[in-house]
């Protein structure tokens, strides 16, 4: 199972305004982390890392998917469009 794909999907859910899907994606990624908090690219059905650990790309995607300030930017853009 792909941790990175789940995080990409989480980004899409957030941009589409689907909060539950976004939260599910983040929760999935956090469940996939090792005991040391490291994220692999993929995990087995048992939740064991199936690929490189740690993978910087997985960590970077988690940070992007979890960034709360992106919501603020989206809200500011919507307000600017309404004013125009």
C-alpha cells in the first residue's frame, strides 16, 4: 500500500473541500510510520515497511498535506475573487 499515494490523495481532498477524505489520508500515513516516526514509501498489509525507510519524499508530502496555512491562502483567494 502506498503512503505517498494516500498523501497525494489527501492534498486533492483538501483542495476539493473534502475534510473527511483529507483527514483519512493523514491518519493513514501516520499509522504507516515506524516506531521511530519514520515514513516509508509503501507498507505491507500488516503495516510493515515494504520499501525504503526513511524516505524524505514521504515526510515532505506529509508536511505539505498537513500544512494548515494552505487553507488560509485558499480563503484569502476566495475573498479576493469576491471583491473583484
